[in-house]
C-alpha cells in the first residue's frame, strides 16, 4: 500500500469455473472483485499460485504470449477505458486490428453498436456520451471478438433497469451462441441471480459459492 503494509486483495482463493458457465462475483466495495477479474484476464499477476484458463496456465506465460491470450478475452472495465481520441466505431473495431481487414472491422463494429443501440452515434467521441452509453460501447467492444471468455466488471452499474436488462440479454445471447464463459462482478442481486453461480468474496477471500459452478 506504499506505507510498508501489505494488503492481500485476493488471498488464498481457490476457484474452478466450468467452461461455458456464467458466474457472478459479488461482495462489498473493496472486497476484491475487480482484482479477481484482472487476475483471470492476465492483467494482474498473482504473487503466488497459478491460474489456468481453458487449460493454459497463464501464470507461466511471458509478456508476448500473455498479450496474445488477452487479445482473445473480452473485457468490460469498471471505468470503461474507451480510447478518448477514437470514434465509437473505431473504439469497438480496435480489438479486431490484426484479425480482420478495415472494411470487415467497420462492418462488425457497426453490428455491435447496433446491438447496444448506439449505431446512430458511431462517429461520436466517448466524451460526448453519458456514462451508461459509454458502458454500452465498452460492452460492444468486449463482444466484438466473440470471446471465449468475457470478464465484465459491473457491466450494468451505470444503466437504468430497462437498458440493464437489454445488456444482460445481449450477454445471454452471446453466451448461448458462442458458449462464452462469463465472469462478471456486480452489486446488483438481479444480475447475480441471472448467472448460473455466485461467488461471494470478502476481504480478498472467497466466503461462499451458491448455484453450480
Ligand atoms: N493498485 C492498488 N494498490 C493498492 N491497493 C489496491 C490497488 N488496487 C486495489 N487495491 C485494494 O485492493 C482491494 C480490492 O480492490 P478491488 O478493486 O478488487 O475491489 P472491488 O471488490 O472491485 O471494489 P468495488 O466494488 O468498489 O469496485 C481494496 O482494498 C483496494 O483498495
Ligand atoms: Mg471493482
């Protein structure tokens, strides 16, 4: 923590998620939900222990291999992290760079913006959007690669209940179509209940699991 003390943001966690399942991570603010998602997605490295995703031990990977792994994961960040200088279309198309030609990237990005109800704002900049709209763009960007693994940090946290239901429906459709494994952090009991399983965390530890993981 910068003052000589150590905070264990994820401590003694042992967890197995079934491929193709949808799991919610629930817990109070500061309990370690984002940390857990960042570890699984290879954004943070644990000081000890191993993490394997689809049989690949990501804790063993070097920087290049880890970057390749991450490029196949769909991330929705709690703070969105859209690229400010790029239009919505270019933000959503960005994960496809190196995977598809420019025309295909734009077409796929437009499809995803359509799915989140923002295709008419495709040329706008992120700063011209509301928080909830930015969140929908972030979800479109996460889903554009048809990820095998979707990590979504409070994906409906800034949305009204109708839009939240639409986003959950979109995630459910992607899950059904591509057998996407979904791990999402949420404070919303309804969102948690829409998942197959709920992992409860407190002070960096898993305190309980409900549903079938
Ligand atoms: N870079 C960091 N340096 C020091 N402590 C950190 C850092 N990032 C997170 N933490 C601490 O780790 C703990 C877990 O944080 P985390 O962001 O995972 O919580 P969270 O469950 O996602 O909370 P919220 O619901 O508010 O998003 C918190 O105590 C937080 O202060
Ligand atoms: Mg968080």
